[in-house]
């Protein structure tokens, strides 16, 4: 079956995005605790591209399928998890890249490089890392994984923050939660 990506974020309402998020039924990888472990020989590069045994995984549907099986443990190790086994996966920075953002009805909706949507809020906070010279913003996705905001999405968020307030620290609000865009 061919993979049909969802429509562009700019043309969607918050209600539609919420429906799309709910419709993406993901496996309950957080409840699976398989005894068998191994190495997937996979890597997610800092630019969001996925590799297996050094070769690029070019099919978006494959990347999306694998992304649905990801979780990160408290030590920071990423795993591909099935009911039978869990396999390590090397992640250079973040498992996902946030490639677009839209403000609608007091919420910030992000599109990921896997064509998924995440709505920032208490369950999906934004955190600032790095320093003033090289800031990096991350969005909590699921099961301990994160999405790093790409440069254009970061700038979109800065413009939204400046439109909300010109006082320091620079911050945005989504679903009632406020997130600073300035690294600690």
C-alpha cells in the first residue's frame, strides 16, 4: 500500500491536527519488555536521515514504521522495540526533526520529518539546550524521544515569541504551558 503524507501544516486547523494525532494509532512500545536484545545496525543522523548498515533508508513509509517502534530509556539509549525483542539504534542528536510549526487556538502544532504531528504542551514540552551562541530547541515526542527543531522552525518559533511579548526571557505558550526559548 502506498504511503500518502498528510496535508501541509499551514492548511490545517488545530481540530484537524488533533484528529490526525489521534488517528495515528501507535503500538504500545512503552508496555513491551522483551527479554531478547541486540543491535539493529541502524543510525539516525543529526539531520534526521535513517541508515541501516551504512545505507540510507530512502522509503518514507519504512522510516515512519520504524519511528513508531522507538523509545529511549532513562540512560539515553534509543531502542527499536517489538514484543519479542529490543534492538539498539544509534541516534546522533534527536530521533526526530521538527520541520514546521503553526500556532492555532493557543497551541503550537509541529510537523516532524516523519510526517507526524505533535502539539506542544504539558505532555510534550519544549526545552532549550546549548548556549546563547548555539541554542537548540527540542520537543518531547513520545516514550522519551525528542525532536530537534530545524533552523527554519526555530526561527518561526522566535517570531511567534516576539509577537507574543518583547520582554526577556523569550518564551512561547502552548496549551497553557510556557516554554523559554533561551538556553539555561
